């Protein structure tokens, strides 16, 4: 039996907290589930290992009772408290919480007073005016709910890669151990490391599909079987995700993996190329049209080679030039996680982070880094306790002491400046000059017209000490649209001023997007990959950033934090002014 992954368990705990709150349960009980969910999500190792050692309570925030729930979830895919809640509450109630602007409190009022349990019912109630009259709602809120419903319909069905990937890998590694199975791998958008995925596709090579499918239907995270046969089974899992499992004969593994990795657009382009070469590519084999003779199929490399192509990395199979590049022997040498030498966006407990600079530094050492930044919020963001000049003096002194100890990654004195409405940043120039490097980001003004937002960022780039623009479009996947920018103009300005653009690796940001990264690469802009960690465990998000970078055709020479420290410092904008 595969055990559930941490993200899935965290989602179950979170759902329990939501449902408890909707039923009006004791708030400490609700909080205990939320705290546990949070801790489980950022716990670095598999909980199943801890569970078998009887040590689940080692996870901060996990007491005896929740440990019992987690053990049960690991074995059966659920636990009694959640099952009881789901028995009395309609399951669609949880989907209301996925609408931006609807938290548990609002969902509870909607449920208690109007009996609303689904998105469609909610939309109806807003339109006929019932929602605006609810206590604590009003017409402005009702309007926001409508736009929330619209954006839910636009993004709501897709799941973050970071939530889907662990589940996909669990299923694949479990099926790999089923008797008769030669190979099992996650395909589809998960393999292409797309930032959000619609469903999980797992491909299995075996001569005995029946045995594989029987195993699939029994996995503990299965809540329902959508369809099942000897070659394909689709299941729904506890996290709501659909998983499609396909079984092929081992000698078709290569073509099947190619086909189910996609993208659909890449497949179409590939098949056109095959046709022009007198070949036909199916899910089972590459054959010659003239005589039906099979020329490839067992491995992906054979399939591409039969078409005269080098194998494009899955991340770039989107029919945006990779086939031409593969034909010309000109595929890019994409950045890899092992190229990364440091992290250039990290918060500490001096502002809204949870870990101390020492803890972040220890984590950086464990990741094998040469350096890391401390980039807390500047004083303009008072709500999160942004640093004033005295705070900075103290922090710098502390960092100097740490760096004097030599044994560990070098800590860079950084800051995350706030770009205000005019494009100005916190602190006077003489203070900015004293940082090793400055990241400047937008934290407000979403929905500004394109010209205004573009001008604001361009003005910030005129500041000689703004080395990096952080999360340039401010998007939050599934929740907030990117601010509209003239990205071509922004990249042109970045190249001209020597300002780097960040790829924020936080799993629901991944900002810049893959398309924006390609534009940045064309302009020769330096890219900084930063995790935006607010807790040292989140520094592991670097891998999400690297995947996104690869989707944007980013090469290691373009990435600031793939350089040794001395080269990094030389390439910062401020080095031009020194
Ligand atoms: P998703 O699930 O929406 O995140 O995206 P994918 O790419 O995983 O799409 P999915 O799950 O519908 O199908 C998996 C792969 O199967 C896809 O990447 C390529 C292949 N495929 C699916 N539909 C088509 C199609 O209509 N034409 C072609 N050529 N390939 C397809
Ligand atoms: Ca898929
Ligand atoms: Ca699929
Ligand atoms: Zn930040």
C-alpha cells in the first residue's frame, strides 16, 4: 500500500479544520488542526517513516490525537473525525472555500442562513440579492463574490504542481513495485512541471494490466473509481485530484511515455514532422508508412531519434520552438538544481518570517549553498514590522558576527524594499548603498492600468541600488491575476539598467511565468531565483523555481544565484556604480 504524501495529509487536516469551523466547533480544536496541517506541509521527510517509528508527535503541533488521525490516514486514506464531519455536511461545501474572498466565516453564514452548499447556488443567491442583505456582507462584498466565482471558474479546477507532484510520485513508485511491472512514471503536465495541473497521468509498463489496475483501485487515497479497464483506470483521490493510470506493453513504453507526456500541441507538431518523413507515430510504435515496418517504440530516445531529433527536456515540450531546436542540434542547456549556489530571497524572524538567520543559514549549509540572503521587509511595510534604521544596524552587526565564523554559507545583507505608487522605494540612497543587494517588489496596486504599473516598475529600476525586482507581476496562482505589465518594455529597461528580474520560487507565485522568462532571456536580462521562504524549510522551494526556469528556457549563465559569490557581486547593478 502506498502511504499518503505529506501534502495530501496536510490537505485532509486543513479540510477537517474548515469543516469543524463551519459546524461551529471550539476554536482551539480548529486551530490545533490548522497548526498541524501547516507543520505537516513543511515537514521535510515522509510522515510514514515517522509513523512506523511511532514518532508522529515529533512534528511540532501534532499531539496524540492528531497523530492517531494521521496514522489512520496513512493506512486508510482518511480518519474518523473527518469521516464524521463529511457524513453530516455536504461535500460541495468545501468547494465554496476555494472561491477567492470566501473564508470559513462567510461560508458558515451562507450555509447557516441561506443553506448554500455549492458554487451555483451561491451565484444564484448573489444575483437575486439575498447575499448582500446577510449580516456582515453588503453589496460590495456581493460584487466581490461574483468576481471570485468568475476567477474560481477560470483557475479553480487546476491544482498547484507542488500539491500534485508528491502524490504522482507516490502512485508511480508504488505501482513500480507491483509484480510484473517493468517501469512506472508520472507523465502529462506533471512531468512537464507545469505550474498547475488538471489531473495526474501515470504510465506503467507491464504485460499484466489486470494486476496493476486491481492494485490501483485499492490504493488508500482513492475516494471513487471513475472508470476502470485493463489498460486505463481513472480514480478520484482524497485531495480531489483525478489520477489516470495507463498500462502499456514494455516494448511500447517509449512511444507511450512520449505521447502521454505531451503537451498535446507538441504531439501534434511531432506527428506532422513524422508524416513529412514518411513515418507514423502512435501510442504503440513509430512505423514506416510505406511498409508498416516498426522502427522505434521501446524508449523515448529511440522515438525522437527515429524522427531525427535530440530529446527535448519534458519542461519545454510546448510546441514553442523546441522541435526546431532539437532538429538543429540546438536545444538549450537548461539550468539544473545542482547549478544553484545560493538563495536570494529569504525572510527571517526579524519581520514576518518564522526562522532566525542562523536557522536559515543552517538550512543553506544543508542544501550545499555558498551563500544566502537575509531579505526582510523594509520599513514601508509596517504591518509586518518592516525594519527601521536601528533594526538594520543591529541585523548587520549580527550578520557580520556570523560571517566572521567562516564555517558556513556567507550571509548577504539584503532587504525586500516596497515599490510605492510612484515607483519610489524605502530608505534614502546612502542607506541603500550599505546593503549587499536590494530586492524591490510591489505589494499593492493590483488592477492598476498597464501603463501605470509599467511606469512604476521602470522608475524603481532607475534607482542605482535596486538590484532585483522581486515577484514582478505579483500574481498568486489560483487567487490573484498578474499585474498587467508591458513585459517587453520592462525587460528592455532591466537589460539597460542592469537590473535583474526575480523568478520567485514560492509554489503559488512562480513569478515570472515561463513565457515572461523567455522574453527576459531574449533581452539578456539576469534572472534571480529566490524562494521567498518565510520559514527555513521553505528554502526547498528552490526546486520549484528551477523547474519553472527550465520551462522558460533559462540557462545557468543567465541566473545570478548560479554564479560563485564573487561573480554574483560583480554582476549586481550596484557594481556599476561602485
Ligand atoms: P493537464 O492535465 O490539463 O494539466 O495537462 P496534460 O498535458 O497532462 O493533459 P491530459 O491529462 O489531458 O493528457 C495527457 C497527455 O496526453 C497530454 O499531455 C498529451 C496527450 N494528449 C491528450 N489529449 C490529446 C490530444 O487531443 N491530442 C494529442 N496529440 N495528444 C493528447
Ligand atoms: Ca494531466
Ligand atoms: Ca489525464
Ligand atoms: Zn518576500
